[in-house]
C-alpha cells in the first residue's frame, strides 16, 4: 500500500523529507520571533514587540504554506515539535542580529530545497518555491534595515527609544 501511495504523490520521498524539515524550521522561527516579541515587551520596546509578533505570524503562515503543499502533493506533512527557543537576549541589538541570522538561514534552506528540486527536475515544487524566494528577499531586506538603525541612530541616550520608534517604518519597496 505504501508503494502505491508513493506513486500517487507528486513529490519524491526526498523532497517530502526536506519540505518537512522546512516546516519544522518555519515553526521554530515563529517561536523564536514570539520569544523576541516577549523580550521586547518586557523591556519596554513596544513597537519592536509588535514587529516581532507580526514576524511570528508570518513564519507560522509560511509553515502552513509548506504543510499544505506537502499534503496537496500527496505527501505526508508532519506537524513539528519545537524546542530550544531562547527566552533571553543579551541586548536590544542582539534581538535584531538574531532576527537577521534567522532570515539568512531560512533563505539558505529554501535555496537548498530549490537546488534539490532542480536536480530531481521537480518543476512543480520549484514554481511553488518562487513565492518564498521573493518573500525571503523582502524579509532579509527588512531585517538588515532594522539592524542598520542601531548604527545610524546609535544606542546612547534616547537612541534605543528612537530605534524602537523607527522599526515600524522599515518596509521593503518592491518598486524601488
């Protein structure tokens, strides 16, 4: 029966495995962003907390997109368990450095999935991944710009407060 189900699947077992790994990564990222939001809340950075709550929601949406895709293609999507979520960060800047690191790792993971799909000539999954390539371009851009606020504004005096005020204004302009 298992072999018959595999024949009905539009993705290979290997692609299913790496897509399930991506589901886990997206769930992990969502939880890390929640922890970042909570840290910002505890430390009085309300705008940054809102930014990270939104990021957590976006990552959960990404997880669900991958999950549904695997299911739609006849594969078995696995609901991930998530652990090892940091609850504390060394500084306000450290939170944003960690956010950029998450996004860079996610981009690399999606690129690795695309590379594997090209090798297997899985053009359907490649087309599905195109949305994520665009999304990651935007996510990395915003993460970098937010982190740059620390260098442009500085953290001395009211600097951290001003950075927190500017975070919601950082956006990706696909036209520019």
